[in-house]
C-alpha cells in the first residue's frame, strides 16, 4: 500500500500502532477526522510527492476535545480546515534569535569588561588629568592648585 487517504471521513478513535507495518507509504493523510491520542512515531512516510504527504489534525482548534499529537507529520490541520506546514528547524531559529539578542549586549559591555580584566597599572594624577581634559569640571577636585 503506497497511499492511504483517510481525510474528511469523521473517523473517531486512535490511530492503531499496526500502521507501522505499512512500510511503503508515500501519502498518509488523516486530517479532518476525530482521531485522539498520539499518532505512533514509528509510522514512516516516504514523502516523495511534497510536504503534504503526511497530514493530520494536530492543529488548533480541533474537532475532538484534545488535539491529536503527531510528531512526524509534515502538515497539521485544524477544525477550520486550515493546514500549516510543521517546521523542523525551530531549534536553530531559537538559538539564532537568542544570539541576536545577547550578542549586541555583549559587544556593548566588552569595553567595560576589558577594563576589569586588564593588568593593574599605576595611575597618576597627571594621567587622569590628561584623560579627563583640562576643561572638565572634575579638574578642580583633582588638581593641587585650588585657586
């Protein structure tokens, strides 16, 4: 059996575990039914047609009380007959988003971190006066001549 299309039949119950014995499936469509529980993970579909080779009612809202869990489905449909592809690369997207948030913060803090980790140098008042500038208001507090 290469194609098993059970879509739009209002079938109730669970997907039997014996479906894993159908090793040559190319299309397996379960959507628009009232299946419950979990579709067995060991069902393999050789989706050579397109990404709609393995569809189920794993979307929300659902026709049954609890939505169907399908870890290997390529498309999840809901009770409004809206079907969306499942993305398998969410892990990478999560890490890229996190890195894009953290990296600018680290780059902004890098000069301050380098200040704490540099070797200790003896700082003189003349060095501070040169870094602050002669027109700074802090020059009055650091200079010996207060007149």
